[in-house]
């Protein structure tokens, strides 16, 4: 019998003993055994902290992002191997696409976040905070990678996505991972990790894998570690209360299975596009992955006067679901992950039947195609109905983690909101409506109890990823029963693995620490215009103080005619009594344009390729005719860009092969009293001498 490997301390090893038997969910045939007996979990975490962590911490966000992208490309080339293994978990091609390519897509999405992060091993957080009237003392916040390990304890339903969506975040942050997938489907996770390790894309110690029991691993966690858990609320609560988690104040992020709900809006009628969307969405949520999703819809709330029409429509569509061998192209719903999971679902449905009735499906029988219903973990979709959702608590407290949902009525929009909250916190909720008022009231009324809310109607249905699809750039988690955690969420997710520290000092010192120029810091004036320097030659703080230009009434009038902006304050003949201005005032955009005329090195070709944009432009003081304008122009921040190859078939790709980076410049616009009249950050694309792969 094949035994799954554990990748620990830089090598593959098999656990001692026979281990747990893993079987094909469709045929019941043995696949492998899994064991972690003999694994020294203290050494596993020590290796992550002392080998993986330093290697990742030395890399910049840009390097880590490119690493994730390379890994995503590599795994995409191997996807068919993973699909062939995934069928053994009972997943159809569509189910596996969510798990496999959805997980790889998470790597791509997180890799793209590098464009929002500096070319440094750390990042600043938020805005600078002045702390002194003389501008000699300030504060900021810095984010640095934690010096521990990310320990991921994952659920069985998404053996690929569950791993990749988590490690994408911690690897980008600069923290290594120890992944413990649920044992029942760990054979697929192991196959993916084998390809990751074979690629040699990640540094040593960046990823370790445990296939089997987590043993006493949590006994060795430390304060710099981060533990994440996906699974049942009961198991999560037990882990979260582990004495070591508490004594070491270890961050613990939990995403627990929850009683997610879907609302059919009061204004939706049979025949509306939204009616059909609702029926289709409920069926999808019940049958995709055989309902084994932490985000699947467990509670369905519809207006009381539409209950009969809804259940008849749902029964009609569920009857058309073809269940069976996921390798058969006609099959739309495969099996559960195993017989143990099926038995658990049946037991939970029996508890729900204390106050509900089955209106579709059977606990005892199911028709399957190209498979044996007795040997495979197949189960019919079960649609329950509960007519008294306020007096019956079972639908709001008991979750059957499979193709099971309960249909319930509501009498008003306020009742729908109240019922949605009775689940005591969920990962997601949806409202299907084309009524903006109805949508607004539901979102504002229910958002406190849900991690994500989808407003679904005809306008977005074609592009919508659906009720049950977490997205890497949005937070995934929820309050209360859902665990109180947040995974993913773009930059928000990365911050789980970064330590935020307040730093204080002079602007010059904070500039030196952060490598981002802070206003009022000492500049570097070397007599060379910064625009004449290549990207590598530029230093943070390189600065010029330009000549002065007197702003005349004629300038203002000409700019008004040229731009077409004849706002009354810019007109010389305006009666300024009762206005905020004393006399004709210069356009803010003219001041910015005049500023460019002062700081741009105009007449000779230089390494600046183009103007990339303007951020944070503010006009702080009126500038009247006769005032003089001077610019303090400072190199604020630099980010190198990897060089892309030119595609001759793609328009506007010229110059793609030029090595370059983005430079942010602080533009301080000063008047004759040396006071700010405006401030902006401009971005330029600057040529570099050396190519970044």
C-alpha cells in the first residue's frame, strides 16, 4: 500500500506504522495510508523559523511576488495531473476547477499585489503623523514579517485551494508555512506539494507538509507564529483554547463552517430574471462539491406568499441533477469526500428533521450514473422546509455539511434581516433583488453578522462569481459562529503575518529607516538634476530647489481661455465681495502645470521615459497674481519593474523590453513666504541600466 509522504526539515519522510487508510470516494478502493507517527513537530517548527523564515525575510515584496507568479505558472502546467487525482475525492471537473485552478489563481492574484508594495523587505503602513510644531518630530508605522511560521490546519473539502489560498498570503508577507491538510483528501495536497518542491522555486524551509495527525505540534508554537484553521466551529474552538495559543498570545485566524443564507427579495416575482437567477443559484450551492463548501447556502429565506412557487421550482430543477461518477461527462454532482462524511451529514439531517420536513431527496437512496451507490459516498440532495423559523431553532444551529438546505418563509424585509442573524454569524449571505432600496436596507441591516454579502441581479449575474466563491482580493471570514477571522483580502490578508510597529523620530531618521522620503527631511542636493539619473543612480532624498516664477494676471487669464475653466474666481473682473477670495486667483491646475515647467529638465533627452500619474494632489493656499512660485522636488520612493518581452502582435507593446522602474517624487509648491500652496506626488517611469528578470 502506498504511504503518503511528509515533507519536513527539507526532505520527504513516511510516518511510522500503518497509518490511516484513505479510499476513493467514488469506488471505495484504497488509495494510500497517511501517518505522522515519528514526526518531531518541535523540529519542524524550528526548521521553519531558522531556515525558511530568514530566507523569505531577505527577499523583497517584489521578489516574493515574482516567486508566487513563477509557482503559479509551474502548477498550471501540471494541472491535469491534479485533476486526475481529484476525481478520487468525488469531485466533478467543475468542482475540481474551483479547487485546483481557483487555488492557482489565488497565487496569481497575490503575486499581482507586489505592484502595490515597495521593493523592500518591509512596508510602511498608513500616513505619516506630524508630532511637533517645528516639523522636527514625527511618527509612522512600519510592517515587518513575523519571525515565526504560519501553521495552516485545513479542511477536507478543498485540498488544493485550501492550501494555496493561505500560503500565497504568508509567502508574500515573508513567512514560511507548515501545512496540515485534512487527512481524508491529503493525497491530493501531497501531489501538489511534490510538484512545488520539485520546481525548486521556493527557498528551503518555505513550505513543509504534514499528512496525517497534527500530533502535539501546537505544544511548540511561539508568539511569532500564526495559526490558521478551517473546519468545524467545535474543532476550531478547541484549538483556539490550546494552552500554548493562549500563553504565547499566538494569533489564531479561524474560518469555521457556518449557516450561510440566501434571501429572495420581496419584489422578485415568478418570471423575473432574478427569479430564475435565484433558483439556479440555490441549486448550484446545493450541488457543487456535493454541498461540501464552507460557504454553501444552508438557509433559504423567501417571502411567505412565494413559498409554494419557490419549492416547486427548486424541486423541478433538483430532479434534473445527474449524480454519479465524476469522470462521466453527463454527471453534474459527484460523491461526498468519503463514507464518514456522508454518515455525518445523514446524522445532522436527522436532527434537523425534529422541526423540518424533507420536500426533495432521500436519506436512504440515490440514483447514480456509472457508479455503485453502495460502495461510493453518494447522497441525494436534500431540500428541507421549515414553516416556523422564529420558533424552531434547529435550522439556525445545526449544519449538515453536504447537499442540504432548508427553505423558510419571512413576512417582511425586517424579518428577513432578523432571520439572517439567527445563524449567529456567517461567512457569506446573498440577496437576490433588482430593487436598490431593498438591497441597501438588507446590507446595512445584516452586514454586522456576515463576512461577505452578494447583491445578485440580472445586471451582474453573467460576471458574478456567485454566492459561494471567496475572492483573493476580498476578505474571507465572518463573525461569531464563522470564527471571527479574515483570510485573504489582498493587502489586508498579508498584514496577518506582519508586525505593525509605531516608529518615532525626526523626518530625516524616519526617511533613513523606511527608505521613503518624509516631508521636512534633509534632502540630497548634489548639483545634478534627478531627471538626468538612471533608476539605479537615484537615491531617496535626491532633491532640487528650482528657480522662482512670478504668477501674473495674464498667466491666469490665458490658462482660463486655454483650458476652458472660467470659474468666477479665476476671472479678473469678478466682484469678490462675499467670496472666499480677495482677488483673481490662479487655477490649482495652472499652479501644478507651472510647477512642472519649473522642475522638468526640459531640453535634453534623459532617462525619464514618461509621466506615469499624479497622486495626492492638494492645493493648500490661494495664489494671487504677483506671487512667486518655487518648487522643492524630491525623490520619494522607487520600485523596480521586471522587464517584459515585446509581443509584436500586441499594440502599444513597444518599450516593454526597456529596463525601467517607477519613481515617486514629492512636489512641494512654495510661494514667496516659503509656505505651501500645493503638494503632490508624481510618478515617472525611469530607465534603468540593468534588466530585471
